[in-house]
């Protein structure tokens, strides 16, 4: 069972009573993370409900006076025994995430998605470091004025990741390439790089990812001959199974005199 809220006022004051009636709740999508448990419960008290919750998507509240993001509200997630996936909306670059005490550890989190105008900055390591078992990370930057880039962020991320997705759906500028940081992630199985985040020689960095099975590149320029090295020859990636290239232009090939098979529709 999954539960989603569209407006903050829709659940004001009623969550404690509601969750008691949802023992099989697996996914919760809530606009701003509230207190999930009664404030009378002392710290460390086992969760009285949400015992099967696996996926939580939310944004973080801001302090009423300083306007700084309240990261301490994440401490309550440590008492959720089955929580594995955490998604944070609106990660702002002015959120005062850096130079603060370490968060309460969230050892159960395997997959983390951070979205917002600060998702491509080193501030994300504050939350990443609180998830020591993290295997799958998605950074979705919505910053569309001038690129800060992911090239400073990647070296701060754990090298044990199995999947990494970094992209900017509202991309309008070329980001500095992240190629030089990629070889450190030698355990990657899946990699997605968004538009303009990699260079034409990205294949050289990819040759250092022996376990890679899935590759997805956004719009950009590649070296066709160099890219072939990923699927043939001594430098091929033996585990590679899927390649997706988001290109809207191609190279005209040589003309064929006749269809290669019966029933071939040349117009189609």
C-alpha cells in the first residue's frame, strides 16, 4: 500500500491517528516531513507503526527563525525497521547543510534520491554520509542559471555505489565534465549521466568500470571509434548489456542497394 499527500494542510494534526490504521503501508509521499510519532515518545523508542514502510519521499522543513533546513527531523527515520529508499525534494544550495554535527545514522537506507537546485553541490555529502549502506544514488539538479557542476561533488561520494544517476532535466548550460571522477566508482553496475555532463572522451573513463551492465548517456558528443572499445577488443566491458544514448542527430551511413530482408519497408 502507498499513501501520498499533495498539500501540507491535508495531514495537519492527523498523522498519528491515521498511521495506526495503515499497518501495511509500504510507500509514503508527503510534501514536508512532519513528526511521524507522538512527541511524548522518548528518543530511541521503537516505532509503534510504519513497521513495513520501505520508501519515503518528502522535503525537509525549515526553522521558523533562521530559515535553515531542519535536518534533525531525519533522526526519527532511524526507528523505521524496513525503510530502504529515501527521496528528498527541494534540496536547496542555501540550506546550511555543511559544517554541522553528523546526522543520526540511517543504516537501512540503500537507495537515496536528492532533487533540487543544490543537488549538484558538495552539500549532498551531509546526507550521503548518514547512509553508510548506500548502494544507489540519484542526484537531480534543477539549477538552470549557471552550472556549479558535479565535478566537485563526485569525489566526495562513496566509491562502493552500485548505481549512480546524475542529471539536470532543466539543463541549459554545459556542465564541466565529470569523467576524471568516474574511475573511482569501480563497483558501478548502472550509470546515467545527463546532458552535457561528460566529455567526448568519456569512453576512457568508462573502461575502468568492469562491472558496468547498464549505461545511459544524455545528449552530448562522443568519439564513435573510442566508444566501440567498450564492446569489443581487450578493453571491452564484459558485463555491459544495455547502452542508451539520448542523441537527436546521427551520421549518414552508406547507401544499400536493396533491402537486407524480405518485407523490408524502406519508407518506415
